[in-house]
């Protein structure tokens, strides 16, 4: 999937899930530099960094044959992100989940 297709699918996914990122979060979700390997989001408290991170994880997890790791600065933050992803993708949308052994 090229960048334009990815961004289009991501916009549709966010609309489906009911997530409306603010302008700063949109810069993280929809970067306009194809040549950059990494993006650093430097922001203050209550900016929505954790929300943006778990929404990005949901987007990847919604694609076939993808695995996602949720890593935070603390167990508490990682658990919060996992709980949100679980709520959105398993409890509200159980048809997304495929059990594997």
C-alpha cells in the first residue's frame, strides 16, 4: 500500500472508530515526508500522545497479518493503551479478532 492509500485507509479507519484527532495529532498520523525514517512528537502534558499512540496501534492491528507491541514509559501507561485497544477492537468489534494458537 502506498502512502496515499495508507492515509486514505487510516482516515476511514479513524472515522469508523469515532476518533477525531486534533491538528497536532494529525501531523503525527499523516506525516508528509516520505523520506523520514522517524518522527518525534515533542509536546506537553495532556496533548494526546498516548491516545495518538494507541490509535496508531489500532490502525496497524486492523490490517491482516499484523502484530503490534504497545510499549510505554511505565506499565501503567502500557496497560492504559492496551485497555483502550481491547475496548475498541475486541469488546465493541468482536468480529475483528481471530483466535490463534
